[in-house]
């Protein structure tokens, strides 16, 4: 009976150790993604687009479901004036998080540059509804004129 109890205790200890290692591993990965996004954001600000892309590609290898990574990649391509590619990444960020106001705003800015009124109005309106008040002047131009 004592051998069985010892085995159960050892088994529980092993499970606890494995579980702890898994949590530590996941935490380290999420910390690494956060670190890479911060670095990439600084790279984008400093117009170091190639370095930002490398950092964000590394982050995507760890977590493909993080909308901020795609949003930041959109910013990289926006800086490079590769607007079609930026739209793809902003759209992916929105697909992953439909409440990502900044992604709607950024994509709306490109649609406005392309003179795609319906698209930019939709994006700016959605961004405004989600709390981005910086698009107020753009949204009010989307409202239909009221005839007196």
C-alpha cells in the first residue's frame, strides 16, 4: 500500500512539474512576442522597416493569432507606401479582432487616399463606434445631407 501511495505522490509531483514547465514556456513565449512588438514599434517609428518586418515575422512564428502583429505589419507597409499590402495586414488584424479600432482607422485612411468613399466611410464609422474619436471629422462627412 505504501508503494502505491508513493507512486501516486511521485506521479502528482511529475504532473505538477510538467504543468509548471508548460506555463513557464508559454509565459516566456508571450513575453518574447511582447518584446518583439515593442522593438518593431520602435523600428517603425524610426523608419527601420526591414528590421521591424524581421521582428514581426519572428513574433508571427510564435503567435499567428495576435492581431497587433498584423496591424504593425500594416504600418510597416504603409510607411513603405505599399498600400495594397498594408490593407491586407489591417484586414487580417480586423479578422482576428473585430473591435480593433486602430486597424479600421488605418485601413480607412488608405481607402480615403484611393477615393473609395464607401469603404473609408464604413471603416471610419466603425472605428468611431469602437471609440476612436480622432476620426470624427471624417465620419461626419459620411453622414447623408439633411434637406431642410
